[in-house]
C-alpha cells in the first residue's frame, strides 16, 4: 500500500466532511457557518490535486474520490443551503430548482471525468466549486434577493455548470475574453459593489459568472472565433 495516497485522499475527504457539516448547519438555519463551510471546502478541494501531483500519486482512484467528494460538497450542500435560505417560499418549485442545481452539478462532474485527458486552457461550463462559491458568497453577502430572483440565479448557475460556455482557468493561454462583454460585466459588478461593499466576495464570483455568459453571447451574436 502506498501510504502517500492517504494525504490527497484525506484532503478530499475533509472537503466532503465540510460539505456535510454545512448541511447540518443549514438544517439548524445557521446559514453563516453553513456558507463558510462550503468556502472552506473549496479551499480544501484546491489542495488535493496539488498534493497528489507533489507526492507523485495521481491516479484514477484519486480522480473518482475527488469527484464523489465534489458532488457532496459542491452539488448537494449548496443546493440545500440555497433552498433553505431563499427558496422555501416557492414550495415545490423551490425544491425542484435546488434539485436541478445538484443534477446539473453531477452532469458537470461526469463530463469533466471523461474529458480528463483533454486540456483546453479553459473550463467548459463553470466549475462546480465556482458555482458553490456563488451560492455561499450570496448567502454571506446580505443582498437577500426576492425568492423568484434567487430561483432565477440558482437555475442560471445550474444550467451554466453543464453548458458549453467557456470560462477562463487563469492558467496561461486559454479562451479569448473579448473587451466589450468583460467591460460590461465589470460595470455590473461595480454597480453591485456600490450597492453593498461588504458583499464583495459575491460580487467577484458574480462578475466571473456574468463575464463568461456575456462573452459567450457576444461570440454567438458577432460570430467571433474562440478556441475549441
């Protein structure tokens, strides 16, 4: 047995455990620590792959372990959090929308797993940790949109997870981001920041989200060329 494998797999497990703890906090309507646990889970998730590569123990088991933990921490926990925080007034519709977030998150992870050998220089669809961060930072931000607006936001994030919208991965050369959609996204972000400066983490995540969407719309409307 290669004991070095315990390190990255344990980090993945910690990420999942934080997601489960987040669910417990959500059940108790304690939303601040619930959202914070999801953000800490994202931090842990960013370390397991690095640890595996540093120790030379990358392999299929680690990939599957990471994917299963991601589904729990970033697919299930945020769905329960956003439902309990902002969708309960919508009844069954709120439950369905929260469930769709988990469903599209699972599809996103499955597609990522089968495309592991392909390096695009960009993310195909928004990464599920980023989707979870959008929801967690929204809960922490204090914006408190009406239930219908929260539902639209949640559904939009869910669909974009499994979409073909290309998001920058900040790892060198990737998919081009055109000037006008990026400027518009930043302008929207600055307006939200002006409305609530303390909500800056959510504003940053929302700007990343809307920049990718606006860039895809710009490409579609003006037939610009993108990689891939």
